[in-house]
C-alpha cells in the first residue's frame, strides 16, 4: 500500500471519528432531555434494564460486522453506562440544597442567633418536656450563660410503645411560656404533618427527628411553612439520602434548613449510635446549609459529651446540640445521656476553654 493510499484511509478514519463524536454527543443530549422529563414526572428510576436490553437486541439484530455481537454489545453498554452517569450528574446539579446551585453559605437567623455565620451556636434543653418547673430550671441556666436556643421534646417517637411519648401540645405550651420568660427560642420535634400549622404558635424551629427523616409528607408540610427546620439524619441513612430529605423541604419553598448529624446505627455497642463526624465537612462541601451535631443522641453517654462536642467544633460544625435535665436520674426518657446542671456548667466551661485555645 502506498503512502498516499494510507493517508487517504487515515483521513477517512478521522472523518468517521468526528462523525461518531457528533452522534455520541447528540445521543447524550437526548439522554439529558429524557432525564429532565423523568425529573418532572418525579420518576426515581434512572436505570431501566428492560429498556437497555431492548436497545441492545435491536442493535445486535442490525449488526452486519465485522465486529462480532459481543464486541458491539460491550461498546454500547459502555455508552449506556456513561449516559446514565450523565443523568445522575444533571440530577445532582439541579439540587437546590447543593453548593453548585448556591455557592454561598445559608445563614438562618433565630432570635439573633445567626446559624451558619462561621461561629459555633448551641442548642440545650431536656430530652422530654415533663413539667413547667423542670423546663424552667433548665431554661434559667441556659439563659444565664447567654445562650438562646432551648430544645425539648413534646412529641416523642419512641422505640417501645410503652415508653413516655411526651405531653404533646401541652408540652409545646410549656416550652413557649418558659422561652418567653427567659427570652429564648424554642426548638421542638413535630412528628405529624397535621400538627405543623398548630405548632407554629409555639415553636421557633421545627425539628424533624431521625425516625422521620424520610417521612415525606412531614418534610413537604415543613417545606410549606415559613419556619426554620432542623432536620436530623436518619439512623441508617446515607449522606445522599439525608441531602435528598432536605431537598424535599427546600423544593416546597422553605430554604431555612439546618442539618443535624446525630449518629448512625452500626454494629458498635459502646455508644448508643456511632457519631459520623466526617459527615460534617462532607455536608458542608456538598450543600450550602448549616450543619449541627447532636452529641447526646450520637453517644448516649454524658461522659462523652465534652470530647465529641470538641470534635464537632474542630471539624467545622455550625452548632452543637446537647441535653440537660435538672435531675437525670428521674428523667422520663434517656436518663443516661442527659447532663444535670453542674455537669452542664462544666460542659460550657470546658468548651469555652477549648474554643479559646482552638481559635
């Protein structure tokens, strides 16, 4: 074969390569359009094995060589795989909670506490609201230390149906009265979508607990109101699932969301849950939302509250949540994990020293 003939064939090959490139990119554009249609239809399934098999069969039926069918199938499977990844990338770019959508940090103002402003903020209070006197004692100590966020459970989703389930609306009324007395903001969990509107008169922050992270009707109801939401990670939820839960809220118009890492379920029994501390920087990289750490529920041990709170601060958390009870020994829920007032005093002192040194 002459050099001229070789050059001619190579030129043809270059021309075919460019045509293939054009067609592959045209196919990718069609795939992206299909992804948009699926998203509008809220279609969760992006990979359809039946559809892929049908396409491969049609391609192989029209294969006239010289490539054998197995080679053609391998080539097109790679194209299909790349197309699927393209749809996934488009979906992640579309997330309203993502950094790609909003590069700057979201800052949420709660009674002067600007969560997400680069400082560390704290949420303290009893696990469950048991009485006015109990909550008032804790709130007095919180306010005296200059903190503004009071937590307390009025609705308590418990593992056992025989455990204390909370005081319900009465508990919210107690929280509101005590908070107003001490100039605090109320953070409390709502478990029923029907209670959201009713709770607006009592709470400053709607908490959605770990067991309700994928209660989608509750997420949507919280997204429909103009009230900050503290969303806790589910016991066995991946970070991607956690982010998607937040997307349910923001997609309804409410972007005032605080993510809260509260430990996940693993095989380890030394702690109540396993604190996934690495989730904090991941969530802050992937989303523009502030991230808190619940050191109480993640450990279930009051002796670990100080070191885990230090870890949360060191890794960049926007806030720390911990439980305080006047007399944990007689608490109606989670006695082992709550601090009493002297322990709370020490907790605050130790973290103040740590923050001073760490800064």
